[in-house]
């Protein structure tokens, strides 16, 4: 598998994880007594994944020249 294809698959996977965590956050906030510690944990994971996505997309755009 080429590097570009591998990077695209990683971006897709990370994007899926981000979306799933946003869904978890929404579900947790919908509860009568949401656990804000777990929500903060998920937000930190989302932030880290979004940074990884940005770096991988930058590497992909640099390869298309």
C-alpha cells in the first residue's frame, strides 16, 4: 500500500473516531447526571486526533505536487 493511500485510510479512521466521540458526548450530555470527567477525556482525545488529521492532510497535500 502506498504512503498516500495509507495516510488517507488513517485520516478516515481518525475522522470516524472523532465522529463517534462526538456522538458519545451528545449521549452523555443527554443523561440526567452526565459524567463531565469522561466528557473532558473524550474532548482531549478529539483534540489530539484532529491535530493528527491536520498533520496527515498536510503531508497528503504536499505529495500531490
